[in-house]
C-alpha cells in the first residue's frame, strides 16, 4: 500500500547538529517523530540517521549503538556513560545516560 | 573598536555614572528614593556572627562596588562606627574606596544628629554629588576598558549550541582588543576542567583550575547525594541536558577560546587584562554583585528556556551599578519575553545567521549599551537583594 506522502512534495529534511567529529550523539534542532530521518550536519558532510522514537527539540540522538557502560561523547568529551544499552537512533537522556562526576551516592556505596 | 565611557581619575572607564550609597538601610533608601542617579545595595548579611574570611568577603564586595568604574562617588553609612568587626569598619571601607580617587562621604548618625540628621546630611551630599557627576561627559575609549561578567542560567540545548557560543565570540573579541572578561560557576565546569586547564597561560594557572574543581567535587561528594538531584537543575534536564558533565561542556562555551590568565576568588579584582576564571557559585543574586565588585562594568545573563515558561517579564539580577543584559537562543523564551531580552541568537539554530554573525551582533549590542543605550533591565526600577557568596558556617 502506498504511503500518504507518495507523489507529494518531499518533507523538508529535519536537522541535527554534531558538536565534534568524535561524538556519538547529536542534538536535534527540531522535534523528530519515530521513524523520521535526521540529517546530521558536520563540517560540510551530511550523515543521515533514522530516529527509532520521538525526540523533542534540543534533545540528543544516538549516532551508533552504545553498549552499557560505554562513554557517551558530546563536544568531543565524555558527558557520562550509557546506563543501559543504547540503540542507534534512540533518544539519549537521563533514562539511558548517567553522569559520573561528583557522584556522592556512588562514593557512599563504594565506601560501605 | 571603542565605546563612549566616563573616564575616572584612576584611569578606569565607566559605562554608567552613579553615586553609590552603601551599605543598606533606611538611610540609604531615603537618600536613593529622593535623589536620582544614586544606587544602593540590598543585602541580608552584615557580617554578624560570620568568620573573618566571610567578613573579608563582605568587605571585598562593598569596597569593590565602591571602586567600580561606573561609580563617580560614594556615600558610606557607618552603621556602628568604632565598634564593628575590624574588616567592616567604615574608616577602612572609606579609605580603600577613596584610594581609587573617588570622593567618599561618611554618614555617622552618632555625630550627624541621629538617624534623621544623617538622612538630611546624606540627601544634601547626594544632591551635590549627582550634580558633580552629571558634569562629566562620555568620551570615546577603547574596548580595553571594558570588563565583562557572564552567567548562563535555565540552560537547555540552545545554550550550548547557540546562546553560549555567541557570548564566547564576544569574549574572544573583547579579550583580543585588550579588555577583561570574567566567567565562573565552579560546579558547572566539573567535567570540563580538563578543557579549560589546557587553555591556562601557565602550569600554575592550569593547576589552580584543577584545584578549585577538585575542591568543589570533594564538597559535592561529601553530601552523599547523586549530583544529578542537585545540578543539572530540573529545568536543565527538562531542556535536554542529561548530566553535569554535559552542562559544564556547554557552559564553558560562553568563555570563548582565549587563554585563561588566572583564577580569582569571588569579588576579587583581576591584576591584569584578559580572560579570568572566578571560583564562584551560580546563584544569580550572588554572582553578578561579585563580578561588579571585581570591576565588571557590564554583565550578561545568557538564558536558556526550561523553567521560565510563562515568564513574560524578566527582571534583571542585582548588578548594582553595572548594566545587566539578557541574551537567549531559545525561540520560545524570546517570544515570551521579547521586551525584556537584549539579544537573541536563536537565528543560528534557525539557520538564518552564522555563529560569527550572531556574535558580531552581540558585540555591537554590548558596545551600544556600554555607550549609554539602556539595557532592557534598566527600563525597570526593580532590584532583588544581593546574596553574597559566603562559604563558612555562621555562629
């Protein structure tokens, strides 16, 4: 069955922004619906990635699969690690990324 | 480039021209209500029961505000002359402010006919002082006389990708032209300190950056709490920021790319020009007064959006004698509070302007305001009290 959009003007490309070439997440510059493609802008080159879920404006999309415990990078630096396995195209936020700095709670559990 | 400023006898240059009445109280308020061109501070802390370190911080704020280039002269009200803590004695405050070449008048109710008498004397002196100040003309002065302070707040994804970079461009430009630029918020560089340390002018400054962050991280861990329940604050998380590290890496973009000359305490005056990191706290009632006491003659609050929904009026934070600008890159924030916001860089996200073009436009806005155009917050006659950054326990 043909999709509703067939034969109509193509949808304008939704945009995402990567802050550094080594990053494994990008920031979406408009709201993305599940299944939509996002064009990631990176110094002239464009990478296209399909979102597997809704991602609100300003939130992050995973550019590749990230195993649990692996570093998530933005601005070319660590912004924490994956607290669960993160699939390519998934939204990355507090449900699957945890910061590792200044964590008094971890300090306490490691002490006793 | 240059701006139109007020040249002071110590060579510093003001962007405003106020008579400052300190400290607070009914005497200051009475004077300021009747005499235009005066400013005072509202603070809840007079040093009572404070440690020597914290009392010295209070003194540093009061003296620094008095010496700020935006101040032409100062009226000091001696709350308890001769019997106060040594750090806060009126004679000491008066001498240090006067050392910057400013006229200082002291009101002493015990000698000036009681509280009523001190109010009358203060009003008479203040009228002379604002008249005197008004005779000074602005002159064209180089950007090396600008000293800026910045904080980012209610940060969201727009802050790190467009709002803070526009400020970063401005900071690079001011520093390149020989000016001074202050940034801080120690908790909000945790996770980004390694980036900043590489930009230090020498290994000593690099170590100082790492040391203040390590000390703050020790304090944070001592709480036994998950920092994410404290900072990023709920509005940051609602805006798409997922960890303190991510917030920090976005936050440092407001500091541009220039070398870091040193690490300063809260309200400490830099000894040279260039970019400085201030070991301070993010609270908006605290941070701006500290920058202005350190000599900032213009300050900026770079706003995200989470948590300010419904705020159609943004009052400035207390910056006492320095013009206070609101900037944002969040289109919803801008739409809601357009008449409070001095500069919008959401254009970078929308694709209608490059980051450099936005930064250049911010620079021109800053030059305009430094030269006398009112910051939007100056079109409101309102100030919250200041809350000085005092870190030791009270007894």
